[in-house]
C-alpha cells in the first residue's frame, strides 16, 4: 500500500481561498466542530490501481449487502438480534413488499488502511453523509495537483439514478431534519444540483409528506401534490419521535421512488454480522474485510475488542481508548454491559497512519459510495486519532490521471 497514497498540502497561499470555496460551493456553512477546523489543509492522492481496487471491493460489498437485506425480508425473526428500537421492529413486517429495483439504493463503505491491507469498519446504509464534500471538494482542490483529477461524482450518480427511475423533470422531496444546519446544507446541495438539471425540488421535513395509497404526496404550503421521488436524509430511528398523528410507517410501504427505502435499516445495524451464518447468503468480501464481530456478552473478550453502538453514526460511541477521555471510555463500557442488545464487540484493527509532508501522522478513512451497486465516488476524512468521528477533517480525494500509469 506504500506509495499508492499520498497526503499532499494545499499550497498555503491558496488555502484561504480554497476554504472559502468549500464553505460556499460545498455548502459547508459551519466548517468547525467547536474551535476545530474540519476542512483539511491536505489532499489525498491515489494511484489509479488503488482507486480501482477500492471501487471493485465496494461494488462486491454492495451486492452482498443487498443479498443480506433480501434474505432478512424472508427471515424477519432475525431482526430481533439487530438492536432496533421496538417501534421499528414492530413495523419491519411492512417491508415484505419492498421492490429493490423500484428504488435508488445508496450506500457508503468505510475503508481503512492497515498493515495487512484494507479493512472495512462499517457500511453507512440508511442515510450516508459526506455527499456534498465528496462531490465538490475534489473539484476545488484539483487545480493545485495537475497530475491528478476528481473521481466519480456522487451527486451526478444520484441524479442519473432518479432520472432513470422517477423520470425526467419529476418532483423530488429532500427530506431532512430542517432545524439542523448540518443536514440542511447536505440537502440544499443535492436539491440545487437536481433543480439545475431540470427536476422540481423541495426541501421538507419528514412529516410534511402524506400517503395516497402507497404514493407519497407533499402537504408543504405552495408545494402540495404527488411526488415522483424522495431523498431521505433523516435517520429511520428518528421517525419514531415524530408526532403520533403522523403515519411515519408510510415510508415503509411507499411505491414512490425512494433513496433510501427503509429496508436499508437492516444493514445499518452494526450487529448484522451476528446473524450472517443464519441468512444462507454467500458474503466472502464482507467476511474478508470486516473485523471479527460478536455480542458484548461473549465470554473471553480480550482487550483488543472495542464496543460500538448498533445504530451508531459518525464514529460516535466507539471505545478506542487513546481517542477518547477515560470518562467516555468507562461510560461506553458500562452502557455495553447494561444494554448489550444495543451494542456489539468488534476486534480492533491496526489503523495504518499516513505521513503528511511535515511529518505529521494522520489516520485515514476512505468512504466509497455506491448507487444501485455501482461505485459512485470517494469521501475522505483524516484524524490524528484512529477514531474517525465528528472531529475528523474532510479531505479531497484525487486520482492519478491516466497518462501517469504509463510512465
């Protein structure tokens, strides 16, 4: 893996302008967590073989993930082992009519370099983030690295998928938690991308949809009427917190083209490996790349196992000792012992840090998006610690141009 990836600095005299472009062009209006800047001063440069390898692995994982979801539709009793809230668990039978080909399936697989090759920490299956950063940052950074170019664009891939399945110039609702600026900036980026290419788009909260039979319709003032598509950036488990008067289960049964359909919740659970052997599905890529995973109650767990929440997101709640305070470490261990169905234990892999030009070591996560099983873009993040969480920096990922491979 040495030499296949480089961390190169964005020229210091251009970083301020680059950061400005990211804030407004990538809709990253709040580019900090606390006092920490989350826009990296570096770019990640990949050779073409490494980029192709990651895309091939992600596509294989996507096929296997969809096969596991289909198997779970026919074995709903296994869902009890996946750590879902009871309100979600009771609605899972509604997924029996799920037709994968009707909907747009978006996933992001998170890869980490290790001394033994690539490891995968998880799939972001329900509402994967990083869409704006992955689409825009490489284009802003590429002028500084003329031998490299952006890879595939996830926003373009989603647009093409909706054009194929929802028809051209359809009405698409971008559903999100409207009070959260982080969520709003992602959906506004995608909404603008779609509207500039002919779709009629609307930004909406999840309870602004109603269901006419199995078709979704908007009740947003001035935007009333049937919808052709839904892009949901609202975690499925959050739907249960909406007012009782709202029929959130309509999302489970809708025939309106959706990204993602609630069937994605199966793979969102980090406890899915605990039922792998009961699914009757061949998943060699997952078994090769995902570290050993087991129930927190498993006897004989060694110190190299970490705890992760079953429905955790953005790296939260992972018990990597050197990346968190002693207080948080103890709180995670206590929670895993108290509510083991909400957690999993996973053997820790050795994250292989990359060195920047100044000798600073950074741990890396490369998220590879897939749309309907095809690779659709890269999302890079770096951190001085081996836990990639909300404090990690977003980094543009560029791929060597074709002519470099012949030198």
